[in-house]
């Protein structure tokens, strides 16, 4: 966090309590996580196959279908984590470079840069 980039609160005359607002970061995280989960689930074919193989070895009776489900879920989960991390970073970047809206935690002032 580069404090030099923070604006002064016009009410307090200080930038001590001024923080960047998460305008795009939270939706970015959600959108990234959703997109990642979907693409992870769709792209989990190899994961499903691996899961099915492992499941079939460990649980010969129910292994196949369970393995496919577990593989798909693992793929979706991995995609969710990765997508959320990417979305979070992209959203933070948008907040820092495009939105640049700050809020003073001391007095609640919103400062648009
Ligand atoms: Zn203030």
C-alpha cells in the first residue's frame, strides 16, 4: 500500500484514516470465483477421469460415478479458488487505478480522486 497515493480527507485534513474503497474488488472476487468454478467444472474432464480411476480402484462398487462427481467437484473447487484469487487481484487493480474512491474511516467522508 503506497500511502503517498492516498488523498487527504478534506474534513480531517489527514490521510491517516483514509482507505481505498473496495468497489470492484468484491464483485471481482465473486465473478472470478464463479467463472473459475464453472470453467473448472467444465475443464475437470481430466480430473473426473482421474477421480473415476482412483474411485474405481478404492471403491470398486460405487467408485466410478462417485469418482466422476468427486473429480468434477475438485475441478470446480480448484477453479473457484483460482478464479476468486484472479478476480480479487483484477478487482483490486481496478479499484486502485480506475475507480480510486477512498473513504475516511474517521468521519465517513467519501473522497473521489
Ligand atoms: Zn476524515
